C-alpha cells in the first residue's frame, strides 16, 4: 500500500484541474481507498486531487531561486553566441538594444498568456451564483475542467510558435507586432466565448429525451381529458375503459374560450397593479438580479371580491361545471399557443438568458422544457405570472363552482361535509402559497427550468383541472362521512401542512440569515459554495421533509371521497411519482454541486422522503 506523503493541515501547492496553474491549498483529509487528497483553496473551494497534482511549497521556492541564479550566465552565453567578432561596435550596441527589446517582449508575452489563463480559471471556477430550490442549485466542475482542457489544447500551437520566435529572435516589425497582439487577444476571447457557449448546452436530457418529451406533449392533454370524462360517468371505474367520447364539435365553444381569455387578462391586470413590495430574485448566470412584484395575495383578495359581486348579481357559477370539458380544451389550446410564442421568441434571446435545463439544441426537447429562462414583456414576467395567478387562483374558483353545483344537483341546502373538507384543505394550500409568494423565487421552476410547454400546460391546465379532481368527482358521486372521520382527516391534513410549512420556513430563514440567533440550535455541514446543509431540525429528519408534508396533505384531500373508486386518488399517485422524480433530480444535482459535503450529508440523513422506508 503506498504511503501517504502530505499530512492533514499541511500547506502545499495544488494544481487546478484542467490547467497548468498551481495554487496554495491546505490538505484537509486523505482517502485510503481512492488515494485522493481533499484540499481546500483560499476561496473555500474543496476538491479531491491526486498526489501527482500536489507539490510541496519548498520545491516551488527552490525552482524559483535556481532559475534566477542561473539565468544571467545563460543570457550572457546567448548574447556571446549571437554576436559576430567582426561586427562593428555600432552593430553590437544595436544588438544589445534589440536584446533588451526582445526580453521586454518576452516578458510581456508571458504576462499576457498568464492573464489569459487566469481569466479562464476565473470563468470556469465553481460559482455561487447558481442556486437551487432544495438546499441550493449545483453546477458541474467536471464540465468546467473539460472546457479548460479544450481551450488549453487550442492555445498550445500558438504558444509553441511564440516559443520558437523567442528562441531564434525571429520577431516581426513593430507595426506587424501590434496587429498580431490585437489579433491574439481577439482569438483568445473568441475561443473563450465559443467554449462558454458549448458548455452552456444541456447535456443530460430528462423525461426520456426527445422521444419522451414528444410523447408527453400528447399524453398529458389526453390524461386530463380522460380523467374528466371518467368523473362524468355514473360508474367511474377504471374497468370501464375507454369512456364514451363526446362529439368533437361539443368540445369547443367560442364563448367559453372568450371567458377563459377574460380570466387570464384580468389576472394580468391585477399583476400589473402597483401594490405590494418589489423584491430581487436570485442572481442569474451573468450576475444580474431580476425584480418581482409580490402582490399575489392582493390579487386573490381582488378576485374574491369580483366573484362576490358576480354572485350578488345572480351569476351562475355552475356554468363552469356545465362547460368544464370545454374550459379544459380552451386552456389547453391557449397553453399550446403560448408555448409556440415562447419558443419563437427564445430563438432571439441572448445565450446567457437561456435555461440551463432547456438548451439542448433539439427542437422538441427545448420546446417542451422551455428554451428561455425568464421570458419578459417589459417588466411583465410571463413565467412568474403563470406560476401562481391564473391556474392556482383558478383552482379555488373551480372548487367553489363545484360546491355550488353539488348543492343544486343534489338538492341540498348546504354542501356536503366531504365537499367542505376538500374546499377548505385546498383553499388553505393556495392561500399559503400566495401569502408566502416570495419563497417561490428560490424554487427550481424559477431558477432552473425554462418556460415552455411543460410549465405553461402545467400552470394553466394541469393545476386547475386535475388538482380540482376531488371536488369534480364529489358533484356526481356524493360521499357521506361522519364527524369523527372528518375530524381524523382534518388532523391528518394539519400534520401534513405543519411539516410542509415549518420545513420550508426553516430552510428559507436559514438561507436569508444563517447567523440568526433564533436558528442557533440548527447544525449544518459547511460546503465549498459557502452555503450550509442542515443536519438538524426537519432537514435532519429526512432530506426532503417538504415533500413528505405534500404527500400527507394530498392523501387528506382524497380521503373525503371514500373508497368506492380509485379515481380520486389519482392525484396522490401522481404526486408521489412527481416528487420521487424531483427528488432523484435533486440528489444528482446536489451531488455535483456539493461533492464530498453532500456525501457526508447523506450519511447523516439516510432517508430521502419517508422515514425508515425511503
């Protein structure tokens, strides 16, 4: 077994991966299995290096002193060999002047080359600007190392030519020299720009890649329409597949589409009102921070007032129930049109404004995932607006319409207890999201995902028409539950909500101010990015406690529908699959960003979502 050469805490010189530059680092640990040293740079970056990439500081000092002591004799020998004995004194003076000029040029060239390499190291060093929803957003150092190697190979021929010119004193005239210096600088930065563009491409495709995303563009709308058609059946059993299909002309009505457009632009008007505070989002890849107006809760209050006025003037909200399928079709058509517009405009967007997860270069994949990260019309942020306003508030309005429809169809003076529970639980969820609107700025939807078909369809169709599935089901399939059962379901929902809200609040407060005295009881693992990974509190219980709270609440929303059919529990099944997929993506990205710190965190917190299970 090879012996260890460097001790913990020793200051050495570590080579930056993919370059020839060495920096002063401190040895923090050594892995006997992989024979890798974990070293820490002065900026806090931690990397695992081979022993061959580490040098002692004394060897660097020795080389430097040896080079300086021997260089005068070498320069003297070089000068004596380059002169002719028969050359006049004037010629020798000119040769001496040229030698000094030659030495200055050489020094300048070395400085320029060193500067270019330092720029590359700065560009491709791990950055703190990429943040993610759950304990931060990772970036790939492996990709950066590859980029540095590519650039080093591209510059190597030019540097070799420069060395030959220095050795044989084949320097061009001053006029040509200036032109070549300008050209060399342009070439370096053009190469940097080309590599940056190539490194920003999406390498790992999700959702089954091009074939999977192409399938989902048709599968998601078909799933929504299937669920709504099944809920309309007297016996919504999954054995009754396929449900009877309505006539195509009955699925579209211009008036319904007009009502949907009116709803969308009414919410846009509320969004533009100069009420609520303006906050900054997380830094983008270019360091810029976008501003967002936080007025979602005010928009909800104004919407509630507008709905109250309509009910006062005897407007029938049952119209939503009677034309529910047509509203779903209208929303799907609008989301498709919006997605096409978003993709076309993204083709003209600058490279730094493209989404890291939707920049693959494949049309179908980028159209589905979203090519542009934050598409805006002036100060109107399309993704941020659609994330909470039309779909989420529309979900509450649809639930209210279902409650009124149940009373009328079932000839009830008051809504059923099951319908009251579903409306109350989901109303709490929506109000909580709008009240804590600022927290959405740190989510993956805002910081990582582009705005394409996936989010447009999800925000405008999936959320309002699938999340309201329990209320839609209860209209045609009333379920009687007792008060003790209702109390037990309420307790279950409260437990899920408490876990969900307290976990998110704990994370958000720690992000804003880790030094807050109220958070002094929390322990964390420091990382090279400057952030900490919580290992106590909810985040020391499981890695994603907010997901656990989400799943418990989803179960509580479905239980009031009884157990006659599995259809109302589709949301629970879907939610578990969605969160497991997101959790797997979080694990992969966090491992890339935090490296050894994430491995230590996983050892401390072994369970991902469900304690003692998963």
